[in-house]
C-alpha cells in the first residue's frame, strides 16, 4: 500500500479499525460490500496514518476498543461511529442510522459488549488484513 501520510486531510470519510481483530475485518469487508458510492476509506488503528489522525482529533492511539469514523473533520467513536458509517451504506443497512436516536448509554453498552468480547468470540489474526487489490487504494497505512 502506498503511504499517504502527507495527505492526511483525506476528504473521504475514513474508518479506523483494529487491524488484527477478525470481527473488525469482517465488518470492514461488510462496509466495502455495501458502500456502493465507494467513498469510505480505511486504516488500521495500528498504522501511522491512523495515529496521526487520532492525534489530530485528540483521541488516544492506544484505545483499540473502538472503531473511529472520521467524516467532514468530525470524529465519531463506538456506536455513534457505527451509525454514521451506516449512513453511507445501501438499504436495508442504511436504516441502522435511525438507531442513533436511541440513548447513547444503550447503544454504547451493546457496542462495548461486542468490543470487549471480540477476540474471544471472533478470534484474532496475527497480522492485519490484506485488502483485495481492487480495494487497495482505499486503505491507508
């Protein structure tokens, strides 16, 4: 993958995810499949690219328990990130966005439950996912 660290103000919405988590990688593939506009980009939280973005948004770079979604220079975490991502997907997945009107305490509780158990429930890889060649330009390290 070519490194775009210079172009950190990537105008595309970007998902920062735990690169070694099976569940997270499955979710990334899911988003790739249903993001018809092909505008969402991705970066493993473990990468330098992600660490620079996290620093820009004053987010800790060692918190692997949340996906981070950055869109229009605003960072979303946990369930808020999930809902913002769903906005960019095709139906029926786009409808998940409306769950953002539920209290955060509830949606983040579910989010945290999955996040805490993601390795034990879904396993863990030894290395970050290698994206298919046709997706490569949407991944940043």
